[in-house]
C-alpha cells in the first residue's frame, strides 16, 4: 500500500502571527488526505507555539536540525533530548543549506542520526547533487556515495529508521523542479541500492522528493513509483499551495 509523507520545512521564516494563520489552515484539512502523514518543521524558537497549535491534530512536529552531541558546551545548539520533550517525530539532517552554509560534515550528520533515533525521532537525511555534478554525469555516484558514507558510519540497523529526501541542489528554491522522470530515476536508483544491501531492512524505505515542489507539479511527481512524498520549502508557507500538495495523488491513495 502506498503511503505518503509530506514535510513542510519553513526554513528561517515565520512569526507568531503568520504561524498561527498558516497552521489554522493546515489543521483544518490535515485529517482529509487519505494515507498521508503531514509534518511541520518550524524554526526552533517557534517549536513551543507550533507544539501547542498542533495538539489534537494528526500533524506531526519536526525540527530543521539537531545538535551532534547529547548535551554540553555547544552554544546555539539544540539536543535530540530537548526535541523529544516537544514530541518531535521528524528531524531534518544534512540539508544542503546546512552542508554548504554551515559546513556540516558527514561525521556530524552521522552523529545527529544516531542521537535522533536514540530519542525516538525519524531522521530525514537530505542528499542531492549540484548542477555541475549533474552536468558531468556524476549524479548517481554522488547520491550513492552520500548514502553509503552515512550507512558506513551509523550501521544499517540505525539507518533503517531513516527517511531519505532526494533534493537536487539546483532545484532548491529555484523554481526549476526536476522532471518527474529525472526524480523517479534517482529514487529508483536509491531504492535499488538499499535493497541490494539488505532487502529485509530497506524494502519499505520512505524516499521523499524536494526541490521547488508546488501545487502544479506535485501530482505528476507523486504518480512516480518510487516517490513517497515531499519535503517542501517555499510552497509550504502558502496554505493553499501546501494543501494541494498534501492532496496530490489522492485517487491512488484512496484505493490503496
Ligand atoms: O527543505 C526543502 C527544500 O530545500 C526545498 O525547498 P523549496 O521547496 O523551496 O525548493
């Protein structure tokens, strides 16, 4: 049965007032899309507000990042145990903005995954190639090596609790979405690779697509066999767009 996961990554956007209106709209439709889990990842300072507003709704709370250590002298960081107190179910790790702007290393990403899993959160590991890598036909090598590097560090037992988000870097925030065929090709590659490692562990792996997903392309993307949902940035800040993305592929999901 195909299930769908749609995660809103608000990035560094929002304020008390706009969060309230946006969540009011999302809560109003959230129980309607069949077989669909919706999650919202607000900036850390709004976790408390969003936690309260999501109470008694089916929407899961997520975090955009997590510290790579259990606790201690790490100014500005937020630990997995702190996120657990807000019942965060999802944690984004290795987003390209964090890898590029904040020089996040594979070692740190691996530690974050281990801590998140230890605190009952599902890490959402973001991977993706640059435009230059795609142009030089390195996409497959880059993607598989990003996954392998992390599996080697955390082990396959921990990795089975991970959700993967394929986000071609050239498609993030650019309005230039990967075509459904381009996305499906990489999702199928990822799934085949994981199955080749350990079919029992990775048969049901959830693989999301991210990168300029909007109300116009979500249906076609979700119709692809190996696309299980979306990690949505810009369009998740607009209630009407986000609603259409959450309803994408409903005909398939209702008959599943
Ligand atoms: O986390 C979300 C992704 O970076 C995609 O962002 P976007 O939908 O604004 O392109």
